[in-house]
């Protein structure tokens, strides 16, 4: 992720009390009215969430960003690729900001454009079949542009299956990046056999595969992963089930194949929120996703027992956790001063090419 930090946050923000910061944020929201929209991802801190005009998963938030007729400014409480996507999907006059410019996504950085270009070239040399690139939303704008340019599209964890179906209507093979697990879990449930899903290891000739394996493959999975979701394992599921045979286990599709297979249900952060909301009081649920969301759900549903799947609590996305009240208050103060230090702006032609791939995603739905 390219960072261009124009300004450091003044120390005075860290000296203010949470009440003072909240009052400042609420005032700014009132002053800006409909001209300002704050989008908040489900993984945001508990004290940031109430300030979101919309709270959602990455699909729903990109949809919201694209549908704001009166808005002049969007403040995205999330990570860098989310703010970039919002900028791509909104008209040029709508300005998009990321309150903490250090909030990136390590998985999004696992597919550098140069390596993806090289892989694409190698694939073209080995197969004459049409390969459709699909990039997970958790990727840099240049990769989204790559998909737009090469007849592909973007997916999120809520529409990966629809995206793969779309791709197979338009070609014979799918090149899926950067998250191998979302790609594998989705392809598996679509009946794509194990030897038709191959792993592409960047840096190795043909990604470490034989020519024959590439020719046979239907889905080529980039070797990327989310380190947060790698904390969940089969042993934890088995131990929890032994302790409580009635426990429900719901996980995010960024988890490993064996974790998703052993869970009762899996889906996007919105899916997880909806899943919990449908359970009866007294239900015990272990959740395999980022800790902020699990803690918030436990707080919202005290009549249920809601636990993190990994008991040591290490499944925290430090990047999602970066956005604090101080950052949001500072961002809103900067808006008043017409100061664009926290602006996220995707340059042309990347913006237009990425928009093609994102529009295809919005068309297939969530
Ligand atoms: P969702 O698309 O489910 O909101 O997830 C985004 C993400 O970053 C998960 O780690
Ligand atoms: Fe990226 Fe993982 Fe954090 Fe999601 S949880 S933003 S994939 S690092």
C-alpha cells in the first residue's frame, strides 16, 4: 500500500477525553448533514460503530458508497482498499477519506501487480482457454484495474460464488487472487474437484505447477491469506464441540478449508451478524472471525453465549483496530478546514478500469 502521509495528527487529540471526542464528532455530523456519510465496517471498534451512518460488510458498504446522491464527503472507517473502492465507485466530485491512513490490509498486499502480470503472461503461454481474473475486494486498486482490463471482476466474501459462476459463463478458467482460502472454499462448494483447484506460488515457474496441472485446472488460486483468520484451527472446533455438543460454529470464508468444512455455517461478516440475530436465547455460538466483531455481538446479545473460536483472543485485525475516536474527530475537523490530508484518491486510468470490474460485481449482487 502506498502511503502518502501529509500530516501527523496533533497530540492534542490524544489528550481529549472520549466524551469530548464523541461530542466533537456528533457536532461535525450535524453540521455536515446529508453532505457527509460515514461508512463503518463490522470490524470497527465498539465506540466507532455508532457514528457509522451505515454499518456493513465490504459488499454492502461499497454498494452504499455507490448510491449516495447528495453526498459530498465519505469518511470510511475501515481499511485502505475499502476507501479506495469507495473512491472508484463515486463520482469524481465526491471526496473519500480514511481517518487512519495506516489502516491497510496485509492480505491485499500479498499480490503485487508485477507478480500478477508475470503469472498472467505465463498462464497465457500454457493455455489457449479463456482465463477470467477475479480479484477479492481485499486488493489494491491496480489489481482491480487489471481485472477490469482483462474481462474479469471483483468479488467479496458475500458474492464469491456468484462471481465464479459469472466467470464460468464467460470463460473456462478462473485466476483468483489474493485469498486462496475464499477461492478454494467457494470453488469446492461449486463441485470443482480438488485437482482442478491449483495453488499459484508467486516467484516459482508456473506458480510451482506442471504444465499439465495448469491445463487441467479450473481455478488457479493465488497463495495469499489473511493472518487473522489463520488463527482458527480444526482442533479448537473439536475441543469446543466436545465441551458443548450443541454449540453452533460460524466462520468467515477466509478460514482454512478444514475449518470451514467443520463449521455449521460460513459467510461474510454480514452473514455472521445475521446468523447470530436468528438464534434463540440461550444458544451458544463460537465465531471464527475478527475479535472486535465477536465482542460486539457478545455485547449486543447478552441472552446468548457468544465466544471467539480462538480462545486466546489473538484474532484481532490490528489494522481495523487502528481507527480510534481521535482519528475520526481529527478527520472531521480537517473536513471543516478543507484540508485533504486524509484523502484517498485513485488516479486515472486505474480508476476507470477498476470501476469496470467493481460495476460487474455490483451487477451480480451480494
Ligand atoms: P467482509 O467482506 O465479510 O466484510 O470481510 C472483509 C474482511 O476484510 C474480512 O477479513
Ligand atoms: Fe485484511 Fe484480514 Fe484485516 Fe480483513 S481481517 S482487513 S483480510 S488483515
